[in-house]
């Protein structure tokens, strides 16, 4: 029988482990999911929020009438709103503007105030989410910035609760622990507890989006919210969170976005577990790990939050097609193959260099993209800064409005509209409208090619 609690705060933690029997079929090592979306606020972050607020009260950083401020993908904000409001504080959540709208709505419902700010700008940019919340914390009297990335009460929550729960629930049989890495609190706290309890026998695996820098990616954008480490090419100093202790992680599994997203869709359909995309990355990693193990091993994987916050994203077929993650029966794929190699123009190119590049571009247009040293994963849609047109540049040169050595600057046009490779030519024509001569076609959220208006007829 379920417990009776005098406060919702006592109902944080104590989540079940559920065997992934269908996804794990044919794999000798059992895989158990730690269902963290069954926490009272809906995510693993309830644990960190409670731990951080109690520590701040204990350390005198948070006093009656105080304000809790945090930059959060949503879940930490929900945890802080839930805990903070219960304990009588004002709560302000700074949310990344790319996070799903549902997350902000939930925060407001719990009584938090929401401030939206970008994260896809250099870390030094005053508009960057972290700088926005930092300023608020300095301006508001009695404000306390929870700072989950550097707050050691975050991993400590998992040393005291998540780790011991998993050890007890598996009767000490757990051999491998797999979790996504955002602040690193979950993997560091749970991992270090399990290593200590097992005398060093438990292997800890970080599940990381392929492009994230944690596991060795280039830090370009990816499509799984709340995990991984992004790096804007103009960021000067890249800081690692103090909540993450790198030595606790034995290895990383680097998971491409498509594998993460398709795995979380299988998790709801085949296991009855409606989870968010970071659970897809974690389960995809757990499946890879478990395939290499035997029947005496036991893998535990964390499902951090529920799929209810992502019904208009990963759990929507339309969204999956728009970003090029689903493509059955695609006709755009055939057109794309015929269009020739993708041409892109770096945002810091000169007019002369752009004209040269545009010589072979379909439709005489190409996306202008944020410059990176190398592009092992292609250009993510979020890295497209605009478009360059052969016609516009040639006219500017002919009229003397620009010289070949000038930066592209003012001659960069609006970004071309995008379609997913799984959408139809009709849909591509619809997004094209009257204003554009071409569309960008996305495969796995990355620009795979440009289709000119003419070839879509
Ligand atoms: C959905 C989701 N997955 C994974 C994580 C990563 O957890 P941690 O910050 O403990 O590394 C978070 C953290 O915000 C999250 O919200």
C-alpha cells in the first residue's frame, strides 16, 4: 500500500524500478528503468530542488520572504516552485527560449514567474539565460540563485536518495548505471554512491547526445532537451559544471538524435512508459551497454521526466516529420539526391567568397551559417543565420554597392524556410509561399540540401 504523507515534500523520491522487458528482449542482461517522472513534481529534479533549498536555508542564504531564482530547462524550476512555494518563497524561473511551451505553463501553474532568454548565444552575451538570471539575483533583495550547475547540494540529493534506493531495490545486484548528463548531478551523485556501495564494482555510463561536448562532440546544437553540453563557437571560456565530477563517469555512449527520439517513442508504445526525450538517449545508451553484458549483470537507467511535456515535440508524428526524423515514403529524398551537394556560406565570408560558392548552388541561394572549425554532424537548423542569393550579390557588385572584399553583412537575406525530408512536395510548396525561391530540407534536424522552387512543381 502506498504511503501517507503530511506534506508533498515528503512524497519526493521513492520511485519504482520497472523492467524494460520488451525493449530488452533478446538481451541477456536485464535492464531496469528508474521511473523518475513519478516524483510528485514530475521529474528527477524534485530531489535536487528539495536538497538545494534545505541546504540554502541551513546555510542562511535563504531567509523568510526571500526569492528563489534559477536558470532551468523547466524541471528544476518546477521542483523549486513546488518546494519554494510550500516553504513560503517567491520563485523566478529563467527558461531557455527553445524549451517547450508546456514547461513554462507548468511553472506558472505552480506559482513561479517565468523569464524567457536565449541560450544559443555566446556565454559572454548579456542576453544569455545565465547572465539574465545572475542580474536578477543581484537586483532583487533577499534573492538566492540556486545555481544547480555548481551547487553541490544537487549531486548530494542523489548520494542521499537515488543511489541508496537503487542499491536497495536491486538488492545490491546493479552492475551498470546509465544516466543522461545535464548538470551532472544525477550521474555524479548516484554513480558515486553506487561505486562506493559496491566497492567500485558498478560501472557508470553517461548517455550523451552525439554533438554534446561531454562525450567528445563539437558542441553544435542537438534535439534532446536538458542534457549534454552546448558550445557556441564564439564562447571564449567554456566552464564545466561543478555538480559534475568527470571521474565518476567510466565512459560515454554518444547517441545520435534520431536514435534518442525513436527510442523514447518505442518506450511509450512498447513499455507503457511515456517519457521525455532525454529518457530516449538514456535508454538507447542502456541498450547498447546491455548488449555487451551477460545474465549476471544488471543495468539501471534513469527516466528523468514525463512525455506529457513533449506531446507537441517528440511524441508528435508531424513534429518528427518537420525536422526530418521520420521519412517513410519520402519523395523529397529523391529530389534531394538529384539536387547535388549542399552549399553553405559561412557568416563571416566576404561577398566575393560567397559569389564563388553560389556558382553551383541550386536556385542560386544558399544558407548562411554560423562558422565552426569542422562540421562532423552537419549544420543544425538552429545554426542557420540567413541566406545568400547569387542575384542579390551580383547586383550589389554591379551597382558598386559592395566590393568583393566586403563582409556579407547587410547582404544576408532572411533564412530560407525549412521542411523535413519526410514531408511532401505539396507541404514544401506551402512553406515556400511567395517570398522565397527555395526551401532547406532537414534530415535529422540538420540541413541536408536546398530545393529550388522549380524542382518542387
Ligand atoms: C528531462 C531531464 N533530463 C535529464 C536531466 C539531467 O539531469 P542532471 O542535471 O542531474 O544531470 C535533466 C535536468 O535538468 C532534465 O530536466
